C-alpha cells in the first residue's frame, strides 16, 4: 500500500503509503469561484456588499491531486487577489509522488472575521484498502470574506509504491464548518498505470519549448522523452561546468523531483546510442546516484563517467556575479516552479551601479584595461542580462510575474535593485504597479528612497 510519515512533526505511521504530512500557513486568495483544474483560478474579487454571510451559497469543499511542488510556493508567494494555477493529475506511475490539496469556501465567520474547520482525508478506492489518512484535524484563521478560498493547514504527500496494484485510486476530503455546522465533501480519483518508455523527442526545439512549460505541467513522460533525445547535447564552452548552465540545472532539478524515472533510464541504457548513454552518465553523477557499472561501459564511457564524478557544480545561490548564475536559477525555476530561484535572481538587480558604469564606458568608447574595470564590465553585463530575462519571462510566464510582484512587496534582499524591479513591474503589470515619482525641485534622477512601486 502507498507509506505515511510526518513532515515537521514526529513520525506517525497510519498504515497507508503516505509519505508525509505538510503544514501550511493559509495565505488568503480572493476567489469568488474555485480554481478549475489545469486553468488559472478566477481572479475576481469578492462582492463589496454584505460579506459577513456567504451570499446564500452553500458551504463548499474543493480537493485536488497534483504533481506541483509540495512547498506550495505557487500559492504562498503570489500577491493577494491573483489567481494560483492548479494542475490536477489523472494518472500516476509507481514510485511517483503527488500531493492532496484540500480547500473550503463559502463558510461562516464570527464577529472577529474568524473561521474554523474540522476535516478528515481518507482513501476510498480500492475499497479493500480504505484507510483514514488524517481525522479530526482543525484549521482556523481570519478571513476578510467568506468568498476567499481557504487551504487547510495540513495536507498529505503520497508516493505510490512498487507493490501498489494498477487501477483506480480515490481519496475523499470531508470538512465541517464549525461555526455553521454545515458539512461538505469532495473526492478525487486517478489511475495508477504501468510505465512505458515514450519515444525520444526528435529535435532541440521540442526540448527547449517543453522546458519552458514544465513548471506548469510536470509530465514525467515528456521529461523522460526529452532527456532520452539524441538531439540533447549540453556540452558548451566557456561555462563554469563545461555544460549549458540552464539545461544542466533544469534536468538536475527536474529529475530530483522525479527519481522514480532513474531505474527506467538505467534499463534503457543498453539500447541507447552514444549521446544518450553519455547524458545518462552525466545525470547520475550530478544527482549523486550510484554510477553505471564499468562492465557495461566502453573505455571512453568509463573515462567520461569518472570525469563527471569530479564535476563541481557551482552554487547559484551565492552572490550573483555572472550571467551563468542567472541561467542556473532559471533552469531550476522552470523545472520546479518554486519561488527561491526567482527571489535570488532579482538580487542581480542590485548590480545596477555596475550596469550604469558599463553603459557609461560604452558611450565613451572605452575598453576595460584593469582587473577592476573588467570586473565592472562582467557585473554590468550580468545586470543587463537579469533585466532582460526578468522582463521577458514576466511577460511570458504569469507565475514569474507573480513571484516578482511578491519579491517587490516583501523581499528584504533588494537594495539598489528595488527601484529597477519597480520599473520592470510597472512595465509588465501596469494594472497593479505604478511608479510614484514625487516632484523634485531640481533635475536630479529619483532614487530608490524617493521612488516607490505602489500596488493598486
């Protein structure tokens, strides 16, 4: 059966293959209706009339099974009144991990705007394996409106085991609104199916396009097909690792969250061509997994595997110094959809003084002559790359825009870069952010201290 242990509290086995129980500090989101699966949630704000009652709408439970990152960054680190994207799952494979997310809406509140729920989550299908995952769990807090979608404070992370039989699995979420006494329930089902290796992707374009969408659609079939593509060659000169930084960190991060695919990669190794085999050796090395045995390798492959095992991967979370670090962070974001790489990436905007110095040097036609000037050029180029990539990805990816909005409003890591991020956000999200520039008595440029981004 699928295993239960507890995350952030002592281990608590309950006889089901539940991996862990996570705790969530509910971040309110203004949702008049529930987020539809595989779509952007409704971003409308609650009615401005009497919101002490749920407008005669019945108390409602919502329940999702999803492959999205269990940190729930994509729910927590986005500005209020913006809709999170929830991708529901309909099929899973043995060894794959998923989370069950319970929500409630149209609930009662007391005079202090507090709500209170008691809920349980249980497995319902297969019936012979029915088991309660959690029961009598309390979740409470403050909400400005009963139309705000509220996540429960605890939710399970489940991994399907190799011994789990194929077929339909179902889970039920049952919740009581403590104040009104109303009850609601919701069930989710999915199919556990055998894994079959997909056809490798044919060209680099299909790989590149899929990488940009993976954070929204965590499809292990695509991931396997992309990494098995004969067109995937990550070797690149003049990088810290000798490989394309964004691709290397993308696949490293993606497979860290999909390690159930590694035995399938090993099994395919004997039938792979040279490029596919080298890629597998590289991946196993950067993940810290056991190497392929020497007896199945040619001498060239043994040497390559040994070289991969000495590869030192730079930490992208150190002070940002080069465009390669930006590529590493983008690779991690597009693999996971988490907030941390974006939060760190925007700190490159603190390099604005170097960007200004580099711009002045170019205008004067100067070439860097000293080590200090060459450093300034490198940092200036890094700043320019950060501005361009943030602007472009905010326009193309809603979650990047939302994370950058949250960073602008909450991050304490922005210094000189706060004004620059405010400028970017006023360009890509003008309906939410605008620059507030006080009038000056002289022609001096506004500084970060006297220019603020205001959220409408």
